[in-house]
């Protein structure tokens, strides 16, 4: 969860209100831009997590329609290369970004100057016509994109970031999907749809089926973790929801990897009904197949929740209020968000809007298990009524 005390909300010394007004007027004019001529190759920087990528799909689709003959190259991580291989998506190729501070790693000590120099040399040889920065406010990512040597650079900008050729202000509280659609509109790529879509392929379904065989019972997936512990919901509440779904005839499937395995163990121990487990080695392909088969998915705000929506599953999401603005669903027919309005850390009382503390206590434990179960059962009945 971001805090308003973060540096992106402070203007650098010497910046005036008029500077920002001029920048905003220029950006507004560019949102009506036409596609640029002679575009053969496009780079898009987005080197982070699963949910972060899902949010870019409508923008990537808009680029594909605006530049149907251009090659779109995603500058991402190794998992992008592996997961996206062979999928029908508006990305032609993935180039893995080496360790770069503020882009793919947090600390400068993780960088290798020689590796970065070689990477940027190869990227300049690619001769990109357009390079998009869809990777945050730009403090580190804008200099990175400028080093690609593209004819035109386009992206986001906080007050402390270098400007690109065309840019929009990065203001944290904005739905991520619409943020990126605004950026690609600067190059004349208009939106056709704002809902991310990603089709599961037969290999995904086969891998999921090896863990959770096909059954007449509808499948309900509970994803138990989140990248930030403050976005995690208590295990005993997931157990109550899982039992309610099992009593209604659902085949309940739990998911959690890495440090989330303790949550899987805790939920299984507290459920009265049996639940399958996608396993500690669950791949993105297996997860995609399981989510695509699910009648309903219940999850904290996380990459798997956003992937579930993209593959067409009905979802019940558990959000902190600030994260709902950026990552919540825009429709309600199949998606039911539950919101915690807790602003203060339960350990020290720090207000999360104006500051940050070192504690990892949940900010979403205000969300009621019975209400979540009720929404999940309603969606289950809609799918298999």
C-alpha cells in the first residue's frame, strides 16, 4: 500500500504551479494524438509482477490495433518470457531486463555495469520507433527508457523524474488499467475495452487437471496470500468461506506458494471439509488452468485475483480501500469487492495515509467472513444454478 508521504507527492525545488499546469495542458492535448507514422518496432517496459502485467493488457491491445504491423517487445522478467511463450497476446517477444536499480531490482549493489551496458547497446541496435514506460513514476524507469535510443519515448512522470518526449503525470490513486490506457493514447492508441483478458490454453488446463481432476462439482479456488502482509486476510476466515462453499457442493482448491504455505496449512487445519491444494510448486500455467475452471475465486488483492478476472472467472476480492482504487474491478456482475477502511496500524496506530511503520499487521481484517461467503455462494449459484 502506498502512502501519501512518499516522495512522489512532493514537487522538487524550483518547480512552480505554472510548470505543472503547462505540462498537464500539453498532456491533455496529446491524448487526442494520431498514431505516429512509420512505426515498425515498439518497446514496452513493465518488469514486475503478475498482477502488474495483467493491468497492461488493455493498453497492449490498444497498441496492437493502432500499430498492427509493428513488433511489440515487452521488456520484462524471466517469468514473462516463460509464461507468455506461445500465448495469443499483443506481445511478439519478451526481452528480459537485467538487474537495474528501481526497475528490476531495488538496490544499486545488485547491478552489473557491464551487463547493463551490453543490454542498452543491444536495445539501441533494435532501433525502436516507440518506447513506452509503463513502470511507475519514472524516477528510475524514465532514464532507463531514454537509454533505449527510441525515436519517441512516452510514459509517466512524477515531479522528481526526467520527462520523456510525451508524458502524463503519475498520480498514485488512479485505476492502473486506465493509467496505462491514457499513456498509450499519447501515441494514438485508443481503447476498445478496459477489461484485461487472457485466455487459458490447453496446456494450462491439463496441468491444473493433474492436481485437481475434472469433476461434476463446481470448482472454487481460494488464493490465500498477497505480496504485502498487510493485504492478507486471516486464515480462519478463509477456512469459514471454504467450508461454506464445500457445504454448497463446491470442490474447494487452495493456492499459496513460498511464504504463503503456512497459510495453506493453517486453512486446511481449520476447515472441517477437505480441500485440494495446488501445491508448493504451483506454476503460473497450473494456476491459470485452475482459475479458468473455477466457478468462483476468493482472494486477497493479489496477482492471482487479477489473473482470475482476466481468464473469465467470477471473483470475490478482499481489498484495502486505497488498493481498491488502483486494482479493483470496474464491473459487478461477476466481481464482488469487499473493502476494509482501516487506516491505522493495529500495532502502533500510525495512519497509513500520512505515514508508514515497520509493522506487517493486516489492514483487511475488518472484512467479515460471513459477507464474503455470502457473495461467493451467490456467484457459485449463478454459475451452476
